[in-house]
């Protein structure tokens, strides 16, 4: 059976949610409370069965993640001539760059500073062109969008044998 990368990611998420549901139910049902002299209520909890189910889910998640890792390391995103994995690293780098540039783009080129201790006018001037930084920010944001779309396209069209 073939599935695209996105399907595998969705399946991993569903398996992890299923595992959490099993573990949550286990936390609730692995103990019983009763008063001295009371009859214990029967329980359907089975430690070995829970472990078997969790281990099976973990094995399937590992298999899917290995398939995705291989795909990420070998599948090229044509618009950027990089593997999916390289594109994901590049995307993280671009997002950090965007955050930095965004902070710099909010600076004023020249600011007058008033001080109660000094009668002279004081100025703070940034040592870069704020307008150029704003344009660079727009370019980085556009590139991030293009990269995300390219990754999404490949994740939806690249088929993996499961």
C-alpha cells in the first residue's frame, strides 16, 4: 500500500492520540479504592494487555517515522533543489531570521531622547537603513510562504510504500 508523507504524518498523530487515550484510561483503571470490609469491585484492567497495545502502537509509530525520515532525507523539493529535510532546516532558519529582522524593522531611524539629567538634546540613531530591513522582511516572509507551499506539495504528492 502506498501513502503520501502527509498521510503518514496524520497516521502518526492518530496513533499517538490513541496511545495517550489508552494510557489515560490505564491511569484511571489501574487502581481500585474500597473501604475495609467492603467487597472489591471487579476490574477489566489488564496490565499485560495494555503494555501489548502500547508496544504495538510504538512499533507502528517507529516504522512510520523511519519511512518519513528516509523520505525527508531522499526526496527533493524541486523548487529549492533541496531534500525535504534540508528544506525543514532552512524553514526553521528563515523563521529565526524573520523574527530577528521583524524586531529590527520596528526601530525608528532616529529617536530623540529626553533626559531630566541632561539639558542637551540626545539622539539615538540606528546604524542600518530601516526601510531596507522592512523590504528584506517582506522578502523573507514571501520566501517562507513559498518554501512551506513547496514542502506541502511534495508531502502530498510523494508516495511511500508502507
